[in-house]
């Protein structure tokens, strides 16, 4: 396989929180930059997909932009296989496309290099193992959530008017008196004919804290959602 001496870095973080904190982004970028220097390769740039899931790599905006620039003998560099693909079919598709370009891909953390027959085989095997790991984790999460729901434990972020009794995972919900009073007022105002927008404007004018934080103003959507919300399930109790 011809080596052009050019490499293209690719970084991905799957959650909005990781994207905002930037720690994972910086770590991946530093490893790619160090690899390029160590291997005397010209780094053409680093493309970053923030808050993007691991599926369907060619649908990710930055990955697609980067791949469109790849030429014969170029190399893609990523920290590990899961940053690029967590899908067996996608991995096979990637290998086929790289073959057509006589290009290569390196996964630093995994120590995988597609330019060798062993490396190619290991990439395919690793893809299968990572896919199995994702499926296994998904099944465990579903089982855990199902068990928590059977016990009446909270499995999501508490709705407005409620908070967790403790910081422990699955803690039951308890009422927030101030927010419960706001909910009663909202429902009363709406029953008396006030529109969602009018209620939102009134709450914002009074400086009442919103579900997202006191520095934000209320809007008709959040008001409508709370007023028309179905019962909030707690451990043995419901918000009527």
C-alpha cells in the first residue's frame, strides 16, 4: 500500500456533555497530533463530530467532509475504533471504500493498522466484539430500568414539581412545595381562560424559576407541558 505521507485526524464524542467539557476531545486530538509527529506524517487537519452517536459514520457531517478529501495513499487516524465505527456493516463498508482508494486507517489506542493483513483482520474482529459489547450493555440498561420501574423507582430526570429523595440511583420522588404551588396556580389560571403564552409571561414577570433555571424565561411550550402532563409516577404516590 502506497503511503502519501498525509494523514487526516478524526475525533468524535457521543454526548453533549462531553462536547461541552471538551476533555475527551482534547485527549483524542493530542494523541492524533503526537502520532503524526512520531510517524513523520503531515497532519492535514482534525475533523470533529460533537455529540454524535457511533452509528452510520458516513451520515456524520465532519466524517463525511473528511472522507471526501481522502486520496490515494492517505491515512485516517483516530484514537480507537469506537470513535469511527460501532457497527460491523459500517466497518466493512469503510474497509471496502479505503481499499478502493488504496488508503489506510490507524486506530492508536487499539494498535490497529489496516495496511497489514493482520491489522485488517483485527479491525474486523474488534468491530464484531465492540458491537457485541454495545448490544450487551443496551440489554443490561433495559433490564435495570425495567427492574427499577417495577419497584416504583424513578428512572428519569424528575418532572417539574418533584425532586429525588436522595442522590442514590433509583431514589423515589418527593414533592417540591414551591413548585407544586406554581403548578396549582398555572392550572387555575388556565381554567380561568388565560392562554399558555399569557401564563408564561406572568410567571416570567414574577421571576419564578423555570424548570431549566431561574435565569431563563417561561414559554408557552413548558407551560403547556406541565399543565397537560400525565400523572407523575412516584413510589406509591402520584401527582394528580
